[in-house]
C-alpha cells in the first residue's frame, strides 16, 4: 500500500508539473524535451503487464505458426506503460480491437495517449474503414488541450498531398526502460498479422526518441512543415530522412545515392573474387520516375557483378522489363510474394520496405548497410509522411538477409519466369498498378 501511495504521489506530481502543452518544435534536444504529461489518477496507475523491452528486429510471416510477433510486441508495450508516462502512435492503419482496448485502458490509468491515423480510417466509403479506430477516437476524443487525443490527417500531416503513412510507436517509459522507438513496415491491424510479411525495429535511445517526438508533434499540427524533407543523424539508427519530399530526384534520393557507393567485386587475399550481396525486400515497386530509376540501378548492380536478389509483391510491366531483361548477366533473380484467389485478386503480400548491402561499400570491403523504413519504391512516397533510415549494422543486415532467405523458400514466393527484351514493355499499354482498386482492392495504398 505504501509503494502504491508513493507511486500515485510521484505520478501526480509529474502531471501537475508538466501540464498538457503540445511541443511544436520539429527537432528538440534531449535536455529540452518535456516530461510525459498525465491526467490526475482516479484509478490504479499500475499497468497489467510487466514487459521489459529490448532493442530488437522482428519479422512477421503470415503463414507461420509464430505470426503476430510485431503486433504482440506493440500490444505488450502499451499494456506495460504505467500511469504518468506517454504513448505516441502514428500509424496509417489501426483496426485491431486488442490494440484499441489497450490504448483506452492505458488512458484510463493515467497514461498520456496520443494517436495519429490516416483519413481512410474514418471514411465509411473506404474499404479500409476502421470501426475500431472510430471507437478509439470517440473514447479518447480529439481535444489537443488535454494530454489525450486521437486525430486523423486528410493528406500527409506535414505536407501538401499523399497520405499519413508513418508507422512510429513511441513510449516514454515501459517497465523502467525509457525512450523506446519502434519503426515498422506493419500497421496495427489484423491483416498486418494474417496477410502481410512485415518487419519492425526497436531502438532504445534518448536522442532518437526525442527526434521522433518532435516529428510527431509537428505531424499533430497538420500543416505543411517548414522543413521538407528533414534529415538528421542519431545513433544507433544512423541517417534519418523524414518525408514528404515532393521535389526529390535520383540525384537527391538517399537510397539511390547510397547504392551508388556499392562496389560489386571484392578481391580476396588468395586472389579469389567475392561478390557484394545486395538484397531488396519491397512491397510496391513501380512508377515512371522513382520506380524505374531504382530498377535500372538494381539491374546495373547485377550486371556489374553484385549478388543481387529481389522480393516484391506489386510492380509494373516496365519495372519487370528492366529487372528481368536478358541483357548483361541476364535476368535479375526476382520472386513475387503473395497469394491470390481464383479470380486473380490479391489476398496476401510482402509489405516490406528495406534494402541491405553486405560487402564492398564506399571503399570498405567489410561493410554492412541497412536501408529501411516505411517508403515504397513509388512516387506516392515522395508526397507522404514517410521515414527512411540508413545505418551500419552487420547483425541487422544478416538478420534481414536470413529473413529474405526464409521468404524465398516459402511457397508463396514465385519466380518471375517470363523475361523481356530491353524496352519491350514500353511498346505496349501497361499502366502502373493502382493500389486499393480492382484486383488489388485488398492491397493497402501504402
């Protein structure tokens, strides 16, 4: 009882000291970050779970018995956050009742709960309309003068078009572990578990947490930001690029520029040659601008001797023509990952958004690079709230590559067998696919 009284007193003191002022600075140093706001407790602030998070890299495989690791991770983080702390979530999709129930319960025990979603979640005409998100917004409200609110952005929160495509889960303190940042390709939905291959990175770092809190607070204003794009460096996640970036070209694209530093063949001390390994895990890869110049770069790396392979789910005939052209070393190894019904409508798909390099990079023969975030290889990402991180980690690069190999062996991964002569696809009518329509109705527009 004494322990509980002390806890209530401490949390209440924090609440009174902080208030509910919304920080508007896009990037705030750790020393200037406000403490977590909180309501005055009327119930026990003790969380129902005691999950102790660690830095990790998680993967979801929809057809495996252990699927759901990413969503369970997020759920336990929410259920283990005590009153007086803060949860900030920006997610394109939220429709999991367990997540919604946990967020409402967290608010009820004095946690500051703030959530940003995309407009489609409240649009009853949209196939991805979410009754559970509407229930969350109705339960918590959207009054930004209080510590708790739920909102949507009609387009990108910090830009002029696109959508709110972020997937950032921020926790001030979970079971004594502070400054937790989860960035993921997966949304907080049932389908992200049962119908998508996804990945999620958890970082415990004050600098990274404070940067993302600043971005979240800018998104909450729902007005075009003064700094588009935003770029900063924070260990352990390296170089961060925060979109929108509507004017981005190949010569500015952080992914394209990074891969331009790859050297494909490494001469070993015994005179043998080792090929640099480049792996792409990507959901949607198409578009006359970004999709095609990234495809040409991948094919050039393959022709230069790199060990390149691709897993994707939605693409265009133009991109396929580039990747699978018979020129140079021949067709680049590509598998399309997904399942389809009898009419050809997509049912499940790879929702990943990452690239790895292991080998010779920027003159270092032992380099290991991870490029991961929320952005597809399409033009839509240029206009949406997105994140791309570039960092060096042999452990993470190998983990991504192992997961790539596991997907490659699954029966839902099928080789693109047909090849095209260079330029062939451009002579026929092959418009880019439209996510969320026709046979791609179940494909998220992200």
